[in-house]
C-alpha cells in the first residue's frame, strides 16, 4: 500500500510499504478514508521527538471503514464507518477504566524509553515514534487498530466524514483542555494557539459555561476563524503585549483559566533574553522544549486560577517561573487526551449543532501531496488550518 513515511528531520516521502495485518485477536484493519495532519506531527518532522526510525508512517487522526476484524472483536463489524482515538488504550487497566486512557498501562509495547525518561510509561500513540509504541500511523491506505472495541467508535448516522474525523484528536483534545480546567459559569478563559486544538478548546470552553474566551495567536486567518467560527475575542501577540492586554480586559484580575494549545515549539514575539536563550538552547539540544507560552500563562493568570496544558511537551524546560506559580496559588492540569471518555458526548454535540469542527479542514489532498502539504501546514501558508488526506483518491 501507499503511505507517508518519515525519513529524517524535514524528510517525508510517499512510499510503498506492506499492508498491515491482524496481529492480535482484538485488532481491526481500517481502510483509511480521511487522515488529518496535527500540530504535534511538526515536532516529529522538526526532529524533536527521539526514537523515530526511517520508514515510520506518521498520522494519528483518521476515519475509515473496518475491512477486517480479529476473532475477539465484539462490538464492531466489517463495513462500520469509524473514527479512532489517536491515543491507544487497552480498555481494561485501572487508568482506562477511570477515563484516563492516555495513561494506559498496557498499550505501549516499548515502555523502557518512557520509564527511563519519565519514571513511568503512558499509552501508545499512532504514528508517534517508537517511544510511544512504534504503531504505524494513519497517513496510509490501511491501518491496524489495536484493542479496537475500546479505541474505535462507530460514527452516528447524519454526521459527515468531514465533521467526524476530528473526533479522533483535535476535538477531544480541545474539549479535555476545557473540561479539566474546571470552568465555572461566568469564567474568562484565555486560549494560547488557534490551530485545530485551540479552536476546539474555545468552543468547548463556551459549551462548559465560560462567559468570555480570549484567543491568542499571530496568524490573521487563525484569529479570524477563532472569532468568526468559535466566537472568541482575539489578541495578536505580535502586536500587543499579552499580559497588559489580558489584564486590561479583565479589570486587572487576569483570566480565570489559561489553556496552552501550543506546546514545546512555542514562538514568541519578544526578543526578551529568556526567549532568545530558549531558542539557542533548543537549537543545540540542551533544552528540548521552549516554554514561552507557559511563562506567559503563569504571569497572566489570575491568582488562584487554573492552567490547562494540552500542547505537547517532550522533555526539559528551563527558567520556569515556579515562584510565581506557587505564590499565586495556581493549579496545573495537563495531559495527552483521553478521547475514549469523550467521543460519544462529542458526537452528540456535533449532531445537535453545538459544535462543527469541519472548518478545520482547509485543504483536502491526495496522499501523494503529503510532503508539500506538511510544508504548507508548517509554514501556515495559504491560510492552512489542517490538511486532510484522502488516501484512497
Ligand atoms: Zn494530534
Ligand atoms: Zn489501559
């Protein structure tokens, strides 16, 4: 089959690879109809995620049809149209049973890297390096889905492929960012990053009772989408001082909740000494993650407020304002998404019109265009929010 493979930093190639096969009786094989790019893929492409190997298939947000199923798969059938949550759970361990499937004890068959780096090992992720299980990704004609009854969800009638595909990753990640922040009616929520996850975090914050959502980015098309499609007020960090603007908009208190939908490659308009220092240290490998957004959130958040982090971090950061966080009594919530817990609820929101993620799909292209499409996505050219591949075309 055809697949989009990682071959090194900034080196993606469309290759012929063997078709996936059932490995475990709980697996299904999905014929991929749509497969979306995600901002977290850029960390792979930019070489910030270790344990990638040449030939690895990337992609983790997808929709398709089940074409084969293992003998132990009970709830799904051949011909079902499904989305699959990008983070893989086993469905049986304590974490999966308590709605924390991204912390699954069993779905990562290569636990040693995470144990060494993090102390414990979390779940496997499709197309996201050998440290996260070495699972083949979805930018391919077919994909193997393990523990299928737990990870794949039949798409309800009446919801289009273009809306449903994002219930794999962007929608639950944004929703979880808002959910774990414990938003209360009347809250002011600030969201850093207006990519797919940020857009969904804005909508979700409103669904959970926020009175105002303020979205922060520097790309005009993303800010426009945040305003027009998601209903946020917007701030362009290349034009205004974010701390000053947020204080002015909240009577000097600061937002109740600050959401990070950016992660480890955070950009900053400033040439402040700590931002230059981050870039230099990351470039020579002494620091893996740039914490410009985290610092800004800690400074801007109201006293006693909550920081909710779903942008992906991989390793170490430096010059972290722990004193401010502690003395302001901030709460930190964070994690990879637990989409299995939210999928049905999100389909319900989509079906009754509260949520329409289809505008995230600004480009729909064949898999052959993969390398150029990622370049466009990375450069945020042509107002690209997300490219979705149609591998069967
Ligand atoms: Zn993702
Ligand atoms: Zn589990």
